[in-house]
């Protein structure tokens, strides 16, 4: 199962940690993993293309930690959109993704 942990301070998201494997299907055929990766990578790359030093991240096999370093209307909306998309996946794939 992929676990997404959202850390907030004063109702603002400062860190998101994603770890685990969805185990929905074999490697290369796992649509849940592919969906989560696409959502997260597109969001992170999009934010970094607009605001160069706004995020830092660490990734390793089955682990990603995103630190939001700068907050503004656009960054916060994109991060919240990412969370909303992940929550939509969670509704359909309860055994493969959990948001905490």
C-alpha cells in the first residue's frame, strides 16, 4: 500500500511524504502506481518550473518526501489540487493508497 502523509502547520501544508508500493499489479502494469507517480511528478515539476526554489524533495525506491519552502496562492493551489487528485484515487483504490 502507498501511504501519503500530509504535514500541516497553521493549516498550511509544509511537507508531504509518500512511501510504499501499491501492489495493484505487477511492476510495469500497475495503474495505481503510474497514476500516483504522474500526479505527483507533474505537480512538483510544474511548481519548480514556475518557482525555481519553492520546493525541495528527496526520493528513493518507494519513498518521496516533498518540502514546500515557499507558499503563495499558485503553489498552495497546485499542492491542494495534487492532494485532491490523490484523494480521488484513494476512493477508487482503498486497498492500494491511504492518505493520512
